[in-house]
């Protein structure tokens, strides 16, 4: 049996800490260093880059990191795998070779392509698609590594595939090693977002050690049976605990079935165990055949948008907001006009800022004209003729284009998953041996749920012993909630889990999140993690780039939910 492979991460998004690649290479032993640079919004950004210059379309920060660290990686025998190729993995591979030559180095550079399905635009109903990329799996990466590549860059593979590929190459798994592949997918999902696994965006941040240091990036030690241990380099900030790992594990997962191009993962089978300081063992992952179709990330140019923020201070905030809206209404000719709500500031505030509220107006249109100067001039012209204290948080800005994200699905036969090896040899990666139509996932919260007897309760925030991590999947908001591992006895912990499961019902969520009152809500139970996953469909409209919410990626939604006051039984406290 092969020894575990140590796979690190040095990037969770396009714009993450530039120094992370060097920190990971110098901080401890690694076999492979991965970097995740792509997201739905990133594909749109790269698509706009290519409109300006077809030679672009890849994450340029990755090139800067390699200029600094490629020699160090080769010296230490660490192979680098990144999806930084975006829309142009071949162009990035050429750029890596150019950088290497300038450094006097000669690494074996391979790339993975075939995810771009814009050529199928009409067949998929994507006539106006700026980008359309199928999510590929990890076997192309594995083929490149098995052939000796030192650096592998890809287009739109799934984030977890960056770990699956190296694990497949190292352990020799086949396409039907479902449980092993499922374990690698879980490990990849945990480390894909960088420091989110070590305390970043973590609702229990007050208990994190070493908050005076930059958070360490995570490492997954993936064993031959697919189990893994999540850790980080010694001396780095943050921590790896049951809660920090659960936070990332329940992040943006939809149901209890995690669908990937290589395997479908039964998330409700996963178990976590604290195996030492900054070491969490993941086991029990169960895999099934992958779905028959591949998901496609589609971005289209949706039109133009603009916004202004008006400051309302002191008394009569509601009346001030109403008047300026009435004044502007006849001048606004955009197709869509969205005003934010305002809340009266507290009386007798100690600072001007505390005595103020913000009123945001966002406009969208297919043409830039109604949301450009016609909009900002209408606002500015009221500066001396509207409510007392009229001011804005910033100067008027020009209209900007926005994109619309949506998911599509394509038959695997229409996607040619291809590896271009270092010497130029092209290898088509075979599809999975077996695929299935996705079945309805188990674990939806039953209703009615068994009720507990009436007991004495106290009104406290939900976050008293519940953590949360939230985010976006297109227009849907995802909230993962789980009971904190805060040292209570097992019986109390189990009772808290049952209480959380009872509290989180599709009918009850709108009471906690009034903005979801008219939306479809799914709640999925993960008993072995003491967690639920809540999916609020349509809360984010047409996705992050088009959303008019002040939190378009729902990053703070979980924290708002934790702040809501609920009735908690005394015995649980």
C-alpha cells in the first residue's frame, strides 16, 4: 500500500495571498502544491479579459507566483497543479515555459483542455454566451502527472479535481474506485478554498489561536483508502479543528449528494475525528457512479449597471429617503431600479456615522445610456435641492457591464477531455466506466419533525452554540449550520443537534430570514456532522455579477442567521 500523498493549497481564489506559494513551499514537506483560481465570477472576469486581448484568459497572478517560486518547487521536488488556465490553459502553459526559460529552468509543463464548449452554443441554447465551460474531473491531471509533468495547468476542472488528480496518479486508483475517489473529493473540497479550512471566514474566530499571524494554508494527507488528514504547516496562524473543517465541508454543497465528474459523494457518510493538534481525520466517504451529464458554467453579458449610495443622517431618516426617491423617480429611465431599505439610526448617537443610514439605488439596463450620466447627473443635480445633509459615499461612477451566470448540462460525449503533455503529445482522457442519472438525494428535512416537550427556554442568538458558513451557487444562497464542538458532554451535544434539526425547517426559515419568505427553501440533514445545509433558491437573482443585494455572494448571510434571536432550552446551555 502506498504512503499518503501530501497535497497543499496556496490559493482559494483569483486574488488570494501572493506570498502563499512561497510560504507553502518553505513551510514544510509537500508532494504536490495546488492552487484554485477559478469561480463563476472569475470566468466572467477572464472572459472580459479575452474580449480585450484573446491571448489572455488565464490567472496572471499565478504567473507572478511562478516567477518567484518555480525554481524552489523544482529544487524541492514539489509538483504544481493549478486551474489558473481559466479560458486559455494552452496560453498559460506557454507562458509558464517562457517564465521558466527566463529563469534558466526546464520543467515539464502539461495542460488540460476540452472544457470550453462555446462551440456548442446553439445546441445548448448558449447563443449569447461569453463563456461556457464544462467541469472536468481529475483523471486528466493524473495522466499528466503520471507522464512526468512538473507543472500542470488546467481550465475549468472542479475545484476538488486538483486533489483528486494527484491522488489518482499517486495511488493508482481506477475510475471505479468510488469510495477512494469520494474521499479525495472530500479532501479536495476541504482545502480548495485555502485558509477557509484553517479559520478564515469562521464564525468561531474569537477562539482561534495565533490570530496575530497570517492564517496558514491547508494540507491534505490523502491515504490509499481515500481517507485523509487535514493539517497545516507548523507555526502558521489559525487552526485545524473539527469546526474549521466542518465549516468548509458544508460550504456550498447543495444536498447530501455531492455530484462530481468522477464520482458522486455521499456526504452523509463522512466522519470527522480530531487526531491531534491541527490534525483532523476524514473517513467514511462513500462514492457512487458519477452523473451522466457534465455541469457547464455559463456566463453571458447581461447589460449595464450603476449605483449610488446616499447618506441620511439624524432625524426623519425615513422621510428623507422617501422624498429623495420621489424626486428621482421621474428622472430614472433604466429598465430595473432597486432601492435598499433604510433603518432609523439609534437616538442620541455618539458619532455622526452612528447617527447615519445608507440608501443605495442600483439601476440596470441593456444599454449603458440610462445607467450612465443620465442616472448620475439626476442624482448629483439634487445635491442642493433635496433632504438636509444630502451627501454620497463616493463620486459618481460610469456605467459598468455585468454578467449573468447560469448552469447548463451537456452529455459527456460532446466534451473531449484532453491532456497536452510536455512534449506536445495529445491524450484524450477516457470517460468513466459507468454513469447514472442523478437520483433524488436522501436527507431532506422531514416535516412534520418530531416535537420535543415544552420546557423552559431563554431568548438568545442562534449562534450561541451554532456555527455557520454561507456562500453562493449562481442565484441560490447556501448556508451550512452545525453545532459547535465546544466541550459539552456527548448527551448535550446530541440534544443540541436534534434541537437544530427541529429549528431548521423549510417552513420556519422565512421566520428567521424574512427575505426568504417568498422563495423556495431546501433543508438537508447531515447527522454525522451535526449539521444542516440550507439552500435558499433565487435569493441572489441572476448570480453575483447581476445581483443587486449588498451581499451578492451571501458571504454574510450565515452570520445574520446566527444573530437572530431564538428560544433555546435551558438544558442545552
